[in-house]
C-alpha cells in the first residue's frame, strides 16, 4: 500500500539548551498543534513513590508564577484552542491545538510552565485527591479493574520499573510532598529531556518564536532514573486467581514480547490483530461466533519501551463457563496459529487495517504531532513517521510464524483469572 500522506519538508533543530524541535508544515490545515513530550514516565519513579509521573501531569495544569490556577485552560479556550495530556510507562505528552495565528500564545503557555513551574501546597493536595479518586473509580470500584496491576506485579521482578501501573498506588500518591514535586520537575522537565513538535499551518518565523520562548530555559542535565533492562527481570509461567466483585469469570493471558524500540514490535502488532482485533479475528470468531463461550474476546498489544505484552482476553458468556474453559479456548487459537500456515490474504487484510488506521491519524495535525513526537523522542527521527507503513509491509508470513513459536508458550506467559467473589 503506497503512502498517500507522505509529509514533506519536515525540519528538525536542536536548541542550545538541548530542546529537540520538529516543525512539520501542512498548509492545507488552518490550525497548528504543539506537542511537547518529556522522556519521563512511571518507569522513572521510585518503587516507594509510584504514580509520580501521572500526578505531575495533573500538577502541570495548576498554574505557574505567571499564570494562575485555571488560567492555562482559559487562555487556550479563549483563543479557540483545546489542550490535554497523557502519561505512559515511558513518556509524558502535552498537546495543544490552536488557530494558526495563535502559535506564539501556545509557545508562551508551554514554555512558561516548563520554566516557571510553581505549585502550592493547596494545589498539590487538591490534585492528589483528584488522582486518588481517579484510581478508585477506574480501578478499585471498576469491575475487572484490578487485573492489569496484578499482571504488572506478577510479570516482572519486585521493584523493577514496569512492575507497577502508571497511576501508582493511592498510598504513594497520598505521601508526595511539595519538595518531591519540585525535585521531580527539576530532574525530568528539562529542555534536554524533551521534544517539541509543531505541525499544521506554520509560518516562516516559527523557529524564531520557538527560540524566543524556549531558548532561554536552562537545562538541568539531571534526568536520570531508568533502570537497566535485563531479561532476568521478566517473569513467566504464572497463574493468578483474582476474586473480585464481577458478574462472570474472565481470563487475561499476557505473553511477553519485545519492546517498541525493536523492529519486531511491528510483527507483534500484526499478530495481535490477527488473533483478536475485529469480528473477523481468530479469537473473536472462535469464542464468540462459533463456541459462544465468551461475550467479549480479543487481543491487543500493550507496548512499552523495553518489554511489551501481547494480551489475549475473554469474558464468560454465562455462569456455566469457567476460566479454565476460556483459557483452553484461547490456547487452542494460539496453538493453531503456531502450527497453521497463515494465508497471504489474512495477512494482507490485517496490514491494510493497521495502515489505514495510521493514515487516518495522520490526516489531523494532532495525530501528526503525536506520532512525530514519539519518533523524535526515542529515535531522534521524526521523519520516521513516513516509514511506519513500510515496517508493517516488510512483515512476511515467516516472521509471524517465528514470533508465534518464540512467544506463544506457557513459560513466557502470565495468566490472570478474574472470578466472582
């Protein structure tokens, strides 16, 4: 499939303070999107202060020495823009979409909260309550909400940086002090640990505006915290039984696979789609349409920098269906795909779906900025976004088969059974 959305004239710069700047002109879009991504996520936290990265994302909207509480969103909205942020295991991103004539406002807002971060004790306590309530609603009180944190704990060595969830624990979030928050900003929210992407209808003086707003910010050169990844931290061959307030049993089966920094991640994503993405996928067809043992079933790829999960899941369709039955049905499909020769037609269908989704995202400045920032942050190659479809296209039937044989086995898996109390 040829790429109809090749983005030309991608410019990249490095400011004196180390900030990586990417400019992607797209004149047919009457808006611009600024995305600033920092190479800090939950993996950079201390085991006794989990949730810091996510909490800090909230704190970045609490105001600065120049901008009062709530004013960041107000300035953005009055200019006709929107903004948001998200935190992952490996990085944190902030994005803002504005009319193209409001670019300098966006640059000022983003540079100000990098340079003049200021949070009061009152704001910290408020956001800790917000985050703790979020954990309660999305994990503690959510049916089937606790399985993933149990997976993280079981799948890695104790205190390894992927052994906890991005949101952390309520107890750790509650203990975060004002001094710890300020130190976190100094360690990780530094220009030389960030990438700024601007896409859309940008003018000729965009770099001048970036320098004016960001060039004066000092770099701390102190953004350490990654733990060295070794295969020994990976744990497999495990089964956990989780009793929860749920109506019916469910099974989650996670297979360790390569991190997203390795090219094999494209093959893993294709495999996850073949197994469980859409109504024509193997797990969906078998468990829902044919056997009717599950009400929901599928698979997806949970990506992290150093180690990802290919996760298969199934929710029982009625009380007579047990976790063992669901597990056996899933294993039946993973074993078949290890031994059966995939058809070129099946592979082509999945490639088309993934690449079409990629192109759909690249039609918008926000999607362009998000993809480019990711490529810039981990590969220093924002132009790599034009080559992503090629990586999927390179995957051959033999690559799928080899990956299946390497990862779809019991010793490489963690099984979580969720059963009613």
